[in-house]
C-alpha cells in the first residue's frame, strides 16, 4: 500500500499568481494544484539524481586521471569503513 501525505500550503502574491497561471482549464498546463505539485516534486527528485550522478562522474574522472602508481589496493572492509566515516 502506498503511503499518502496531505499538505496544506499557503501562497500569496507572485507565488499564488504563478500557480494560478500554471493550473487552469484554459491556459494552464496542469488540471489541478496537486498535479502541479507532484510534477514539481518529480522534477526536483530528477534534478537531485542528476546532481548525484554528475558528482560521481566527476569523482571517477579525477580518479581515472591519476597515474596508476597512485592507486592503493583496498579491501571491501576498507571501503565500507571509509564510506561509513563520511556519514
């Protein structure tokens, strides 16, 4: 069973107008506010995943750019300990 959460959000001014423009039968891209908020959350989740991937890619590029002599053998226990220390 999927967990559901109900949120109450108060908006005013420019934020309220922006949501009203995004939601509506005539010109809005969304049928209702819930649909709009779900899309925003999905986009934020996607952005977060992309940022994590880019960080990982950067770390790997740095690692592969190092001379082979700088590599150190690590055991699985070494890696687990190192990653748990990073919190």
